[in-house]
C-alpha cells in the first residue's frame, strides 16, 4: 500500500505529531503490520495493523477483549507501583470518530498502538529465556485471574479437541482431494484414533465442572513477547486470541513450539524430539508465577497439556492436508502431511517423558 493511503488511515486515529514515514514491520502471516514514525522526538512512534477478518470474523469482539485485558493489566501494574508501565503493556489509540479502538475503511479493519521503544522480539529460546517466558505467561494469566468482565471467544472452539477431531472425521468421510487412502495417512489416522478419548479429557472435565476456563493468551509462542536490552521480558503481545480457555492452552502450546528440537515442518522425523531442558526451565518459571491460583487438577495435568498440543496440531495439519491445503500456506504438496507427522513424532517423544515430567513438577512444588 502507498504511504499516502496509510497516512490517511492513521489520521482516523487520535494521535499527535507529524508522520514522517510508514514502513512494513515484522513477518506475521495473519495480520499486516507497519511502523509509523513521527517527526517529533516528543511524540511516540506507532504500530499500524490491518486485522485479518477472515481469521477473526468479529473484530469488534477482538478489540473489546484487548481493551479489557490491557486496561486490567495497566491497573495492576499501577497498583503494584511498577515503573516504565508504557513498555509493559500495550496502548491502543482510539479513533477520532467514535472512540473505538479500530476503524473500518473500505471493508478493512485497522488499529493503531504505541510502538514500544528499545525492545526486541526473539525467534528461538534457550533455557534462560524459557524460564522468563514461563514466568511472563504465568504472570499474564495471574494478573487476569480477576478480570471483572466475561471475554468473548474470538475464534470459536479454537482449542477444543473434540471439535478438532470432529472436523478431521468429517473431512475423512468426504475425502475431497482423494488423500485418505494413502498408507501413511491411514497409519496416522489409527494413531490419532487410539489416543482420541484420552486427549479429549479436558473437555469432559470442563463439562463435569472440574476444570475452569480462565483468560488465556492462546498463542504463546516465544515471538509473542517483547524483551528489553538486558534480555528481560517486558510484556506479552499479539493479543488477538486472548480468550477464556483451559490453562493447558498457554502451557502446552509454548512447549509445542519451543521444546521441539526442530521446526514444526522439519521433514527429518529422527530429529524431532521433546527437549526436557526447555520443559524444565519453562515449567519452573510458569509454576513460580501461576501456582498461587492453579487448582491441583490443573497442575496434575500439565504433562497431559504438553502432549495435547502436539496431538491437536497433528490433527489440525492432517485435517488441512486432507482438505486440500486451504488453511496453512504450503511450499510443496506434502507440506501439511510432513507437519502433521512431525507433530506426531513430537507427541511420541513427549509421551516417553511422562514419568520424568511428573517427577519434575512434584520437585518444583516441594521446593
Ligand atoms: C497458526 O499464524 P500463527 O503461526 O501465529 C495458528 C496456530 C497454530 C500455528 C501452527 C489463528 O498460528 O493455532 O498453532 O499456526 N493460528 C490460528 O503453525 O489458527
Ligand atoms: Mg505473532
């Protein structure tokens, strides 16, 4: 898009200063992001984002959730007497016309937030940054434990395992691209079936009233945190998927991405595996900030959460492979199958570490 068009969009928001430049920022696959640089040293720079409303059908709900979450965190930080609050929680700018935190222009949804200066994001983690990540995501959940309003579900049934399995079964039944009969697909389907009942236990416990939903981030990747120049976590970003969920979402999805020895689409299955060093560091950090509000049933099931997310992602990638690759971008025809198989190998590695994981969690609780 042209500078002038982008400038016009920024002018819909209540900002001061003169815009000197607007340039692309980051490499997100879902939203389009730009940095808006202002000429005056006294004015902050901004981040302009076009929200993908195919993925997020109710942008108004997304922004109401984000408003509630950032306001609540800001209040908590103020009450705790924290310094540097502007770098510890995002600030969205209201539109001039109706005060909402987004504007709609030609059917596109845009939002503007203050750019956090002198902060960086990371793509990979070592044990130290995993411990920090655990603390940061645990603290995020802890600060939001008493949020007074009910948040909306911005993607319906996003991490609902029963729903993800029903989606897979539906596509297997109609087999739109003729991939179901492939022997490697049949193999994976059997492995998925064998674990289906166990993997849906969170939904069952939820229905029985034994497992609460809490405000979760639901996209807890390491690149969704900002770090200061000392490598300390400043804040959690990318809040579009913040919604009520079982806490397993944030714990399990971080480990799924950070504790795999290789990327989720690495085709060398012998290299896939669960890194216990990352598991231990993340778990230690997470329990340090979250154990005060977690129920015993939530803590007991953390190893299940570590297995659930590779399993769920295996189901989702296989579903997309059998659907004809409509959801995730693919670089080659087998790409989604490779991803699904990779996640299955990760799952098997997690399963082989169950007793060790349980023992470690017990050790954290005793110390
Ligand atoms: C999608 O776009 P990205 O990488 O943040 C997906 C996640 C999956 C992930 C797998 C809204 O996330 O749930 O875990 O791909 N997000 C959505 O790579 O579907
Ligand atoms: Mg992101």
